């Protein structure tokens, strides 16, 4: 995620901005990241805060944009996971299983995101996200990008919660399209 964030900052704001936010942050790594490294998420928070200050863009908006980029890049980097997906529900119903396995393989001690599906009404599903990292804006960006990628007619609502003393967010996805179904709920 760190490499993707810095690549995104460079693409959007230029290499000078990357250098600026790194130099203004107090990073144990000095801002040197690899795609296979495991880093303190506080460093990402610092980088996002510095970018927010420099661009006058809220941290929430920046994390949302990063989430959208991470979603798009997932299709490039992991086509074997997404090749058979035909809707946002296909992607989202399997994201916990796909991501958790990859992260646990690479980083056994990582604080892995928790995603939980629920069926609330005829055409409404809830998608609960829990993590001590509090990256709900990033997750929302990924959800929004998923819906947009497949051009699904889904309305997304967000509710902040606490589950088992942990920050959580419930995303409610509502569709009026009777053909659009949640695959995990139709088996």
C-alpha cells in the first residue's frame, strides 16, 4: 500500500510532492518502502496528513482516492482473483477470503481487515468493515470503484459503528435491479 500511495502521489502531484511529504514526516523508514515490506501504518497516516496539508484536500478524500486506485490496481496485479467477476457483488463477496489469504501468507502477524456480509432486505446487503487501522475511507473508495467499474446500479450508504470495542463501519448497498444478486447469498 505504501508504494502504491507514493506512486499515486507522484502521478497526481509530481515527484517534488513525494519528496516534500516524506521530508516533512517523521518516518522510521525514511520513506523507503518495498512492495513486500511490512510497515507501521502510522507512517501512512503521517504521509496522508502531510499531503492533506500541502494540497488542502481532506485526509478522507485522499484515502478515498487511494482506495479507488488500489481497487483498480488489484485487477492489474491479481487478474486470477478477478477474472470471473461480473458485478461489484462478485468482487465484494469474495474480497475477505482473497485478501485475507494473501496478507496472512505474506505477513502472518499483520492486522488484517475484517469484512462481514449480511443480507438486510430484498435488495439490500450490508458490508461491515472492522480494523484497528481505521481506514474506512480507503475501503469506501474501493467499494465505490467496484460499483463504478461494473456500472452496477447500487446506492452506497455508510454508518460508523463499534463492534467488540473495535472501530467499524457498516456499508449498506442497495440495488433496484432485480437481476443483480449477491452470489454468496444465492447459493
